[in-house]
C-alpha cells in the first residue's frame, strides 16, 4: 500500500512534519520525495512524499 503526502513548512509553528514523523514511526517507509514549487511570496516549502507500508 502506498500513500502520498504533501509536506509543507511555512514556519516552525506552521508545518505538518509531525504528521510525517508519525507515519514513519508507525512503519511507513520513504519511497520517493520530490520538491514542489511554492506559491506566492510566503516563503513556504512544499514536498511531495510517497510512503509505502
């Protein structure tokens, strides 16, 4: 089974890194990661992460 998640980092308080870490801690493994273009001038970082269990 695979799962796609868009990981974002806006600031230290606005990100979903905990969600990614929880998936990795529960047995999901990284398959691939691809940088995604940001939008606007918000200095956000986005990454498409494919996980597999």
